[in-house]
C-alpha cells in the first residue's frame, strides 16, 4: 500500500464517548473482547439460520455465524434456504441469487482471527456488515469495530451519526472515523490478525473503493475479508405454523376451532379461500365454509416481508397465509409478531 503513515493520525475512535486516541498509539483499543462484555447477553439476540455451499472457508465462516449449527446445501439452493428458514447464505462467490443475504469469504484464515472490523458506509449492505462483525466478535470473543470514511464533501459528524445508528444492532463494537485516505487508509490501519467485513461494490462510495483493479484492497486485508450483500427479509423466514379450517367444515365448527378474525381455508393442503369469523358466526350453523369463503389471498414464500403491509388491514391483523409455488399453505406471517400493520 502507498498510504502515508501520518494519514492514519486522523482515525478517531469512540464508543459513545468523546473522541479518543488515534489508532496506532498504545491505548487506542476501546473495544474489549465481545465475549467478555455484557453485550454478549444483548436482549433480542437470536442465532442465525445459516446455509453454506462448498468453497474456501465457507464451512468455517458458516459455523461461526450460526453459533455452531450451519446447514450444508445439497442440490436445490432455493429449497435449502427456504427449508432452513435461512437468514444468511455463505457461498464461494456472490451471484445473482438474492433470496437471502449472502456472505462470500475471500482468503479468510479463521484460525488467525484476533479481531474483526466492518468497513461501513451509507449503502444497503452496511447494516449486514455491522451485524456480521458483531456476531463474529461475539462468537470468537475478540474485539470488534465499525469504521467509516466520509465521502468527499460529507461531514465527519454525519459519519459519526451513521456509525451510531449502525451500532444499535452491533452492541459493544467500537466506532471509528477515518477522515482522510478512505478505504486504503482503513485497510492500512488494520492489525495483522484482523478480519475485514465489507459490502459488495455498488453500494456506498466507501465500498466501491475496495473493489478497484485487481481487488488490491481486498487482497491486502490481513486475515482475509468477508464480502457481504444484503437481501430484503422474505416471508418464508417469518412464517409460522398455520391455523386453518377445512372447506367442508360446518360454519359452527369452524368458528369453534379458531379465534382469528380471518382464517385460511384449506382443501388437500391447497389454499382455496379465506373465511372471516364474523361470517362464520352469523351463518346458519350447518352451512359449509366453502359457501362462505372469499377467494384466496396470500403472500408467496419469496415475497419481501414489506409486501405484508398491503394485506395487514385486509386480514384485520390476523395471520396472513404464505403459500409455496404449488399453492399449498406453507405457513402464516403474524403482523403482531413481526411489527407490520401497526399504527
């Protein structure tokens, strides 16, 4: 690298505190091993469901990100991700497959990792990079950090605000701004056993700098790099076991077995309609559900979770059916559980 050493003097580090010593001094480490911090018991922490494909270090990275319970992909990639309710795919390289968020190890040496740094910017992949850095630091009980460099013309204050926002999902990681030198200065500042996590190119100004001619900066990461790409949360990840009624059931029986305001109607595993409780209760007791049901309305497995916004009112805050490609009821998404459809 050809970045002057004195350009690193602008790397200010903090963790919810005023600026501290620039990186390179004896006391600049503000991040303790995550495993030794209270943040290891952070509220709401849930292990990720991780699937992986064959490739250098993919199994080791998947092991770390899943807290020891990854799923090997054999055959149908889409089916494996849906079957495992996968949060993340660890794969040899990033492709057009975007059903779930993806992580591609690049020359990663997992046995050497003594720290992890996520280089983050304003692009869509930074939240994922921060979350991955947090989980690796937590699992390995090593220091973790978030670092950014303001785009030309942007203020250092805005860069700090970005880091503060990302840190809410990465508790215990230190936060740093590199005012000069951009991505090159960030890489030069990494300790010799630090893993770099960075979003794929095309996102923020900072991330695009890492993927220049010959990927020079990515190659310079001391213990390798994880290149990440975020995908929107999909309905299959949040689908729960469904409650449903049969089309041939009597209205009285259907009203007795469900308390939902709107309930899926199923016949031979296929979603054939939806029934409203008010209609079931008001109908003659011996009337068939099939005579009262409305046409089927549902989400598909790979629909973005945001698609549920449009259906939350229609389903009166009842769980929304999710179907597979054959039209069979796969599960339901509960608006109350995932925070959609609320005022």
